[in-house]
């Protein structure tokens, strides 16, 4: 069974979304890999195509914190413009309250639909 990091946010397109290359539109993978090879990734989970985004990009401690934060917010900004969804682990708000407050406010302010991963998977069934 695949291990899922609770710091991962999953970005997902609505069913039938076009263009199908929305992941490429959202992220420059070369830039992301230069900052941290694990900060963004493509994944297929339960038949859904996802972009995984590490909330640890908001951590001020690693190298290049401004660039890491910039990449994180740029991707959420593009997700808002494209009408994509964001999903989070149920334990994320309690485990990372500072990051959660920032992310939730941004999503609400920018009309990004945000829900738990469990809710997303329940709807898919």
C-alpha cells in the first residue's frame, strides 16, 4: 500500500476538465525539482489524476524559503483561475494549524473548492 504524506495537498480537476494537460499548466516541474524534488509530483490515486503539492513549501526553515512559498502560492493561484479542487488529509488542520489557517483562508478568498481526501473519495464511489 502506498504511503501518503499528510502534508500533501492534492489538486484535482473536475471530471471532464479540458485541457487535459492541466497539470503542466499548473506547475513548472523543473523549478519545483530544483527547490525540492519531492515538493510537487504527479500521481494517480483511485483512478484520479492528481498534482500533489507539499505544504512544507511554506516552512521558513529550508533553503530558499521565499522561492518555495512563491511556488506554493503560484500553484494555488493557478488552481483558482482554472477552477480546480484542493483536497487535504483529515489530520492536516490539527497537525499544522498555522499552515492550515493560511491555506484555508486563501482557498475561501479565491473560491477554490476545498475538502478532505475522504470526502473526495466518497463522492467518487
